[in-house]
C-alpha cells in the first residue's frame, strides 16, 4: 500500500541521517536529541504521545499488536518522561531492530 511505501521511505531517510550521511550540523526535521547523554538517538519531535500517561504500557500493547511505528512513538514518549528507564530503552532497541532501524536499535540498547 501507499502508506507502507512512504513509511519505509521515511525509515530509510532516518537511517541515512543516523549513519551521518547527512551532516551532523544539519538538523533532521521532526527529530531532536533530548540531552548529551542520549546523543546519537534521535527522538521524534512531533510525537503525539509525548505527554501520554502510561506510554510504556501502551507501547508494549502496540508491540504485541505488531504496530512497530506506533510502538516506537510510545516507547520514545516513555523515555522522554523517564530517561533512565532501562526497560523502556531495551524494548525501544528491540522494536527499532524489528523495524530495521539497526543504528537506532544499537544506540537504544547501549543505553
């Protein structure tokens, strides 16, 4: 479907940005780092779940449903709310790997 095509194109663009195929001095629209500690992992700035109560639990539900892009948004929201949540970082890394965003997966799992 068209949506799947554009989602894949977006994921490939984000992967290129993560691999520094885009200069580090250029901002990638829609993404931002939250601190120097998390440098290297780019969070979506337009995340509709960033203030969602129970974002981690919702992310796990979406993961079980197989909705990887929404799972990633929920898990990123959970981490933005609690940056030291190791379990959220772990699930984010696993989900990014399943979504074929290897660089994001590595950075998340290193956290």
